[in-house]
C-alpha cells in the first residue's frame, strides 16, 4: 500500500511537471526555464532517489503521447527525453539530509541541502541535454559557434536559470510548509538529541 501511494504520488508529480513544462518560458531558439523541475525536485527531496528516478522517467515519457518531442534521431530522442529527464530524479540523493535538517529545525542546513539537491538534479538532467546539443544539434548552432561552446552556453544558462528558480521555490516551501518534505507514511527521521 505504501509503495502504491508513492507510485501514485510520483505519477501525479510527473503529470504536474509535464503540464508546467508546457508553459512557454523559451527565449530565442534554445534558452528555457524548465518549471517542471520545481515539483520534481520537491518530490525527490520528499521521497528519495528511487521514486524520484521513476517519476522523472514518466515525466520524460509523457512528452511522446503529447507530441512534444523534437525528433532528429532515435538516439537523440532517447537521450533528451527518457534519459535526461530520469536523471532529474538524482535530486533525491539529498532527501535524507534535507529531512534530517528540518526535523532538527536546522533551517540553514535544510536550505543548503535543498540547493545541493537542486543543483544535482538539474545538473544531471542538463548534462544530457548538453551532450545531445553537441552531438545532434551542433549543426544548428547559432552565430557559427563551435557546437561544444554553443551547447554549453544554451544548456548551461538554461540549467542555471532552472536551478535558481527551483531552489528559490523549494527553499520557500521548506520555510513555509516543511511538512511537505516529511511524508507521514515515510520512515520518519527522529530528532537527534544534542547532548
């Protein structure tokens, strides 16, 4: 039952992330802020890495039935959707640290680990977009730029902007609604007694 609840939660988060990613935030040809990273990062920091990887994978797959896929080749599509989006779930590596800090009422520690988790998830996802940008989109590079530099600028700026927006929202949520990171059905972390 517990696993089913997490699966349902993860699927809802994936759908929400996908809906948010349909909101147009693209500037120019390649620069974008991925709003879907907000609920995905919150879910990852709430449930941990395994449920987050599965939820993020579903998020990537949802682009197909919606017809929201830029197709150049099969490998490019695999890298940019199932693989890249799945990697967003690695924000969950910091779930326990965030939860422990919140239980201990260590807001500074919680903020720090939320930021680390956000960078981890966003960085892991955009790393794959960067690789795809070099390998598959290089011939479309603007201003005659070297594909490596073009992909690094576009994906680097997009990833950084996404991480900043996601971290700000996640920190505000931790300050206002810390319970969101502490699921009632989880193995609740006990407050450490400081002797």
